[in-house]
C-alpha cells in the first residue's frame, strides 16, 4: 500500500470571520426595491462595469425578484419588469 502525502484530522469548523455578511449587490437590489421608481442607474465607483453587471444579475436571479439588469456602454441600470 502506498504511503499518503496528506492527513485528515477530525475537528469543528471555526465560525465565519464575517458572520451575517451580505453581498454588495444584494444590498443594491434591496435598496432599489424599497424605492418607488421604475428604473435607475447603479454606480459602484472603483468596480468594473462588467463585474457590477454580473453581480447584480446574479443577485436578481438568486433573490427571484422582478428586475432586469441593463447595461448601456459603461452605465448599469436596474429596471422593474412586470410578469
């Protein structure tokens, strides 16, 4: 039998260093839903437009909310949709 180059030790998983943390994009979606507007531009200084659009789209999908993420050039918009 070959000798192993690793070891597994039983232990408890330590608690998260950031308990209860929510993503920035979920916070943006929550804030947008609280506002009584049909659409709005989202600005996240210091973050790439592509990452913001992808993060918002992921948050919208996982939260199952009636919003659409739209990208126009370097601007990102959230828009309410009616199903």
